[in-house]
C-alpha cells in the first residue's frame, strides 16, 4: 500500500496541506525535479509526517490525480445533469471548457504532471483521472441522445478522448496570466468541440 488513509480530522488536514503543496510545487518545477522533502518543506510539515501518508512522490502524484478527478467529476457532473438533449450541447460544452480552465488554474500540479506522464499511458498517475472523466462524458453523450444510437459506444469514447486531450493540452500550454488570450482560447475550443461533437 503506497498511501495511508487519514482517520482523524487533523490527519486529513495534514494530507490536504501536503497535496496543496505538491500541486503548487509540481506545477512550478514538475514531478521529475521535485522531491518528497521539498513538498514537505512547502507544506510546513516534517518529512516523516509526509512519509506517514505517502510512500514516495509517486504516491503523492497518484493522490493528486485522485484529488483532481474528484473535483472534475463534481464540476462536470453538475453541467451534464442539466443536459436533456442535443439542443443543450453547445451551452454545456462551453461551460465544460470553462470549468476545465478553472480546474487547470486550481490544479497546476496535475496539469504539469499530465505533460510529463501522458494520461493515456496506463502507468501514468493521471491515467485513472482521465479514464474517469472520459467515462463520465461518454455516458452523458449517449444518455442524452447527443449522439446517434447508430454510433458504436467505442467510437463515442474515442471522440471524447480526443476532445479531452485537446482541451488538456491546450490549457496546459496556455498563459494563465493573460486573461484575454485565455478567454479567446476557451471560446475557440468551445466552437471547435461543438462543431466536432454535434456534426
């Protein structure tokens, strides 16, 4: 087991501090250039306390991905719950892309991690997060009738994977400080994905 589950409130708070520090640290220097010691220093906890919950920085990376997945499923799920048919897709896609941009700013370490360890690789710490997001979006597209019933589920999934990777890569390379360029990027991504998914 690479991670001990915190049982007490104080322990949960310590784990959250470690993960928040890891998100910032990895976002700045990447997973390869950081260490458990640097993450612990940034979190203001001892290295021993960090090792109590995480076996190594790889375990921290996995936990970061799980943390990101929880946030993404909440953010995306709320939007998809409002989609009742194909006519709702353009607004939903725009909102999903905007939520993705907000998640990227809130989880810089996860996004940097996905550039170092591509999430389509099973060995990547981000693989489970990507699969969970693709599952959610693919299921919603089929459930709402946003795609023709004649399209095989595997093809729907492939299309969603392409969309998720396009957004992830574009946001990972966007200048987070230039709000005008970022807004333009979000609009262009929304138009592109709407055209692709509703054709």
